[in-house]
C-alpha cells in the first residue's frame, strides 16, 4: 500500500528566499507525481505534474523533480513571495492517487 | 473551459441526518474522484469512477456512504446517517483518464453537530 509523507510539516521563511519542499513515497511503481497548492478554505490547484518517465518539470518560479528509485520528489520555489503562502501537497499517481499530509508554507513580508 | 463544479459549498447537519453532495466534472473527463479531507490532513480517496463504473471504492464506508455516477457525467455522494467524524471537506476531482492530471472543485465543507 502506497504511503506518502512530506517534510517539513510547516515552514516559515522571509520573502525572497529560495526553498525546497520534500515528498517521499514508498512504492516506486507510480504513473506520475503531482504537486498541488491549497489555500485556506479552498480546493486544490494543480501546480506541476511529472510523468514517471520524466525527471523534472518547471513552471515559472516552480521546479519539481522526481527520483523514482529513491522514492522522492522535491518542489523548489525560487524567490518566494507572500502570495506563495499556502499548503503544498504532493500526490503519487497510479491506479489512484495517494496524497501526503502537506507542508504549510508562510512567506513573511 | 469550465472547471469542476460542486454544490453545496457548505452544509451543517445534525448527527444521524442524511446529506448529499453533487459534482459536475470537466466536460469530457472520463474519470471522477471523491475525496474526504479532514482538517490538517491530505485528501483521502473515497471512490473513483471510470465513466459510470466504479474503479476503486476500497476506502468508502459502505454502511453509510454511497455514490453514483449515472450516465458517466455528474455524480452524487450521499451520507446516511451522518456521524460526528464525517465532518470534513468533500472534494471532487476529474481527469481525462485514470492516472492523468487531476482537476479539483472547490469542495463542500460538512459540519456534523
């Protein structure tokens, strides 16, 4: 049974810093790995999807990497802004999706 | 392109009452998912449909939860009777096919008192 964990559970950084969020999964037989953003009281917004055959994906200030052999994915956020404050969730995709518990990010002005 | 629609957005009921949630996925998306998200946790898959057939309902408490996706388009999730521990946000998502990128609706926040 797939298990997904995320470290750290919460992170607070000053504006402008570069930061890395970590996601680990136990079963490497995945179709893809998807990163989401969730604002308080809102649904999930898809940020990046990495297919199992890919190593990374980039969108603007975001870069996500995938290492299936080690069961890890990272989300890199460059030059963080207060508007980046949210909870970030990763989900491993196979026949179904298994989510991690999320990392709550606060970017301080 | 219209996103995933859900209603209602909020619902408050007493324990032992029944409640139903509705989801309309993105047009053309074959796969539909219902998730339960308890405060502070990641979403947990309740049921996954492929067109109008159930792919996975292994985590659906079938003694009280039911879901259907008639005609392979919109879907309803029902709880009867509700318990206090059912208080959560119920999220609907859709994708073009199994394992593809998911798109989420805004969710329904259920409070059971």
